[in-house]
């Protein structure tokens, strides 16, 4: 279950370097105070719960309208003189109109979180996942309570992805309602928060701290929905439950295995951060000793890293000269009307090494493949070095990155970072599409619940058929 572990990692990051919280927007989900308990009993609710103002349990400082407006202007001025193509996905005039409306709405004191919730969707709408605003590094007050179930949603449906302490709620159960509100209604409120990493945190930003929820679920194999009470919990407690339920430990940067009795190796690369290099030589030594002829590289959970680590992997895969990109764009000076500078990407000649893999390559990609992992995928695809199998990446194949260090706005201290370079994939195609695999094989939610991996299964069948060209 790839996405389950990405979810856990996002909560770990939030616990270690989380947010200074504030007052979330008004809500239609109602709190119902109760003591936390472990027993669950299926019940039926005939009427929705009352809908008072949502609870926020912490005390937070208010920002002045003058400071918020000044920092909004400061933010966009900096983005416009830094980002090479800030309005590639939305016309500047359209963004300016929305920005002016936000500016007008900042006429009353509000908390940093409320300010963040106004600014962040606008920045996210620019379509660059490497350009964002985020809350200062601080812990959310331990008194704040969060929705305690791990949820994955597809379209207008939501499902329980894993059991984290409620024995009667089964993984794979469809989530139909929360406190009498249809899940479709709730999900319709989430797109403006699509920049936030998971359902649990998004729900808190939307509705605040709620001590008790009534959730209506349809468990797998059941014909009649049942309603269960679940209780809001702190992030610390939620993280403890998740680690106990999953026996979770962060994935290693690189893992190699081989299939007994076959000349097939599987190399899973979970990141392209600086620690990767130390694992490559032992892995490719073993690949050579195992006489591997077909190497499957899995980057479906790889969220990126550093481009020099991509080059470290590439030298074990090819002696063919390549470019990470065909062209990149950077901006110099403060004249936002000036065109960004166009720079041809360097041609990289891999060093000759004795451990270079000489067989056939297969690359597994998916929606959770990001950033430098996308660059790796486009190199292998555009130079015909591997067959790509899986699903299209969420982020585009030509993208902006090489992000600046996080910076705090001077008055509100809201944090931001910005892409400083935009890259066009090696084949020169510059559009909004992700990396499209040569063979599309989808993985459903039920596949993940059942522990089934149709992408890997297809790839193994392809190899075993002795016909590696689809």
C-alpha cells in the first residue's frame, strides 16, 4: 500500500516541523463532546447532529489587516521577480483579480492560519508544486483534535485505508457520511485545500477541533451501512496509533531484491536524496553477481530529491550521453516584463564503470512519482532506455523546481518558497501532462487494500513472456 506510507510520512513531518495553528473557517460539521473510548457499536442515526460553531482549543495571536495586506503584496512581488514562468498555468490578469479580492477581504484581524487559508489556495492555483506558502515551523497545540481515521478518496468516494485502532471499522470500508454530512459534500470543499497533504489535516483546517464524530460506513461485504462513533485525537496520539498499527519505519532510500530461480531483479528507489550514493555500489554488485538480465526499477513512491543523485544512478544504467532537460529557464533582475533567460541543458557523459547494468530496463511510475524522480523517468523514456509501466504522474513532465530556501514574510511570518528554474523534458515537449507510461496499468484502491500489485504483476508477465516490447 504505497500511499499509506506516504500518508504516515506526511504526518511524521507535520509532527516534527508542523504549524502554528489558528481559527479555521466556519463549518457545518458539529462537535459532540465525549470521552474517548475504544469500544464501537454499530448504530443508526436518523437525524443529523446540530451544527454549532466548530471548536478551536488553542489561543492564537491575531494579525492586523495592514500587516497581512503588506505581506500579500510582498509575496507576489518576490514571486514575480524570482519565478521564471509564474503565470504559465493561469493568466496574470485572472490571478490579479483574485488577489485583489483577497486583499479586500483582509479588512479584519485574523489568525495566521485563517490568513494562510486565504493566500495558499491562490498560490497553489499557479500550478507549480515547488512554489508554495506554508505555516511557520512549530507544533500545533497538543489540545487540538483531529479526525482519527486514515482516509483515501477517489473522485466522489472515500474509503478507510487502514485500521488504526477501531477494530469494527474494516480497511476498504466506504465512508458515506461524517456527522450527517454526505462525503460528497465534504469532498467538494477539499479541492481548495488540495495543497495540503492528507484528509485528516484538511478536515481540521476546514472544520476545527471536534471531540466526537459519527461516521456512516459501508463495510466490505455489508449491504446496510452502519454508524460508529470515533473520537478526535491529537496528532501525537494519532501518530502513536499509526506506528503501532503499521509497525511503521521509514522506507530505505534503495532496496534491491531478486526473484529466486529467475534472472529478474527489482530495484526500488524511494528517494533521490544525498544518502542514495552509498547504496548503489553494493546493489549493482549484487545485480551483477545475480546475473540479472531484466531489471525493474520502481519509483512509484519516490517524491524526488537532488539531480546529482539521478546522475549517480544513471551511470550504472547507460554509457549513452544524455541531458536531464532540453532547456531550462531562469529569471534575472526585477523587470517582470522581461522574458526569462533560456539556457541549454548540459550534456552529461556517464563515466565508464565495470558495474554498469547491461540488460533490459523497466521503470514503474505512478501518481506519487515527483520532482527529480520525474526527471529520472523522462531521461529513461526520452532516450529509449527503459519501458515505462504504471500510471501517469500527477505533476507535469516539464516542470519548475530547484526551489529557493524557505523565507518568512516580514510581518506575518508566513513562510514561502519559490521555483527559480523551469525545465523542459529532454525531448523538448513542454505541456501540462505528466509522464505518460508506455504501458498504462492502473492500481485501484481495492488492489492496495488487498495487497495486490497489478503493475508489478504485468511487468513480470511481460518479462516472462520473452517479449519485452509491448
